[in-house]
């Protein structure tokens, strides 16, 4: 077992969730995309938004893909201004 597995098991137990229902790689991909293409503090906020959307019935893979696509199309900031990619 990895530290991630241990953490996921413990956190899910604390929140009364089933670890097998957590799309870990999708959440990590969204966090990576937002952190690298938008801004680092946006990663945990985006992961939270993904969780809210899924909690309201969104398909996890579809919601993650939409957030990652948005991050991929986000304008690049250069010297305080934004330019389209």
C-alpha cells in the first residue's frame, strides 16, 4: 500500500465514503492541469469544485475533463497581461 492509499482509506473512513468511488487519478490530473496552466492556488479550489459538482450528480470523468479543458484553454499570463495560447 502507498501513502496515498493509506491517506485515502483514512480520509474516506473519516467522511464515511467508499475509497473505491474516489477517482484519484482524475482529481490529480485536474489539480495538475490547473496548477500548471492557470495558477497553483487554483488546484485545490478546482478539486473542491469538482467534488461539489460530482456531489450534485455530475459524472466524475466528464466534470474532470471539462475543468482540464478549461485550464488548457486559459490565457497565459505574461508580465501581468494575458495572451491567448
